[in-house]
C-alpha cells in the first residue's frame, strides 16, 4: 500500500472575492461568471507528488458570519488556510485581516500553520485596483513577521497563478518526498482525478510569448517582480508542526526538508 498524506485546506475571505472560483480552477472545473453564495462546500482531490499520494480536502466557507459555529469548527480542524481578497476591494482586504484574527484567536499554533494570502481579480484593469500588493506585504512583514505565510496575486478568470497557490502550500508544508532513486523529488505534481494540463501560453501573460499590451496589470506586476512575497523564514531546528498533516501510513516517513523561501516551482 502506497504512503499517503492528507491535508485539510480551509478557504476564508469575504463574499464575492472569488474563493469558489479559485477552488474550481484548482480542480480543473473552469470558470463561471455566475455568482452563487456559498454556505460550506467540501471538495476532495488526490495529487501525486513524486512517490507520495497527497490527499487534499478543500473546504470552501461562507463569505459572511451567518454560521459562526461551522466557521469555528472549520478553523479548528484546518491544516492550512487560504485567505482570499479582491485586489479591487479594500474592504475585502480588511475582511482578510479579520479572518486572520479569527485564526489567531482559535489556534495556539497559528504561527506554524501554512497560510497563503491570495489577491484575486488581477484580470481587472489597474484603474480598479484598491489594494497594492505592497500594502499586503507590509501588513505581513511588520505585524506578523513570524508567520509561515506567503502572499500572491492571481486571476481565477484568466487562470493566472492558480496552480502557484497550491505549489506555495506544498513548499510551506515542507512536503518533499523521495523519488525511487532515493533523492528528493520536486517534480511530477499532477492531479490523479483529471488530465494534467500545463499552463498554455497566452498573449499578454507575464513570462510568456505573445503580443500583449504593455499596460496589462499582470505584465506590470511581473516587471516589478512582486507576484509572490515570502514572509516567514524557517528555522532549521524548529520541529514540524504536528497539526499540519495527519499521517495515514505506518511506513517509513518521507524525508522532510526546509524548502527555500522563494521556491514554489514544482512542475
């Protein structure tokens, strides 16, 4: 029986910021402009990470406080958090701050839990932007310097940086299994439930060929080199958080190593 690990990823954020859209993209289900308020939805998928099968439960939560008991339970049982805001809504960023305060109040190990803060709706023009990524980074660096966290901007509509969100969680979780030769394997990440699709080249996308407009917000961000900002620096002697991952096999544990703070590249 193959070794496997299971993690529970809880997605928090305000209403209409694109939490469900990001999850659907992660699951390969495409994008829909139709908005449907979420109460609580649970998705499960398997990913192959080298010789390790990673089972991920994605919990999509409501964007309001109508179900506080369900919300507290989801926070208490999470192994990692995805906090989502809209780059075009300052109010949604303030909501992310409140979501983090909920995590901090309910989880004594909040500094050990992987957290990715994602600014969605990067496809909208810069004229609509209300939350500069520098402001988000400053909040993390100055107020929360010891977190195991990253901030990234994405577009669920354009499927931009969506896979990078998951790669960042793998890095923050320090899940780096060995391949059959005994070396650590950071390749071969794919979904078992669907055909793996590499990012197709699209005009106007940063780092890709094409004749996109120079004023594209994604190209501007690429020029600034600030799509992903590393917040936490790991201490090598610090033990791995026991709340992060439930071990589901008695076989020899896979080698765990500290990933480089800026290395989210798993092809």
